[in-house]
C-alpha cells in the first residue's frame, strides 16, 4: 500500500500497518521482543518511502507532462527546443547587425586615417597595445595629463567622423 503522509511525531510510540486484506496490525514496543529502536527504524523506512513517492510524483510526472504535449507549445515555452537556425527574421536581423558593424568599422578606419601620424601612434599605443596613460607618458617624456588631453582630442576627432 502506498503511503501519502508521514506519521506525526506524537504518534510514533507504536507502529501501525495494514495487511493486504485491510486488517490493521499495531506493533507496540516491549511485546514480542520489539524495542523502541525497532519502531524508530520502521518509521524512518516509511519516511524514506513517502519522500521517494513525493520526489517521483513531482519530478517525473509533472516534469514530463510539461514537455510532452506533441504540439508547437514546446517550441514556444522552451527556448532550448526552438530551432532558430532557419528563422528568416533572425537571419535578416543578424545580416543587418553584421552590415551595421562593418559600416562602423569603415567609419572608424576612415577616422583613424584622418588623424595626424603622432595621434595615430598614440591611438595604437592606447587602444591596440592596451597600455596605460602613465606608461605612454613615461615613454614620451610628458605628463599623464598631456596624454589624457591628446586622447580627448583624438576621441573628439573620431566622434566627428561617426556623425
């Protein structure tokens, strides 16, 4: 017989079970060589069985029903089951994004070409080589504030090429 509930803590002094034909049998500690430890073991085994039944009902039945309706609801509700590789709207959006990215890169290249040679060199040191302002200032024997000012001028010039 499947148990749905655990025995409450107040009723754990004895152990009751029902035979196949439905008769109630109660085991009491101190009778027929049964101890309180035996009663505790029986209740703990019942608790494990109830927990296992709850896990099965929750995880298996509910979980599988949510995915197995055989319709397009699966694709709508579960992003991992959708096939976005052949979605024409997403393909167009990706193509537009790629074109926009290429357009921005072209504008950046054009902006860099419009810089003076020393500005191009500073741009390369700062953004390509990823060097710090202080490191560049030490190399060029100027202050870090001077490097900041030069970088600000470069950013302003490049910003104009994007407009």
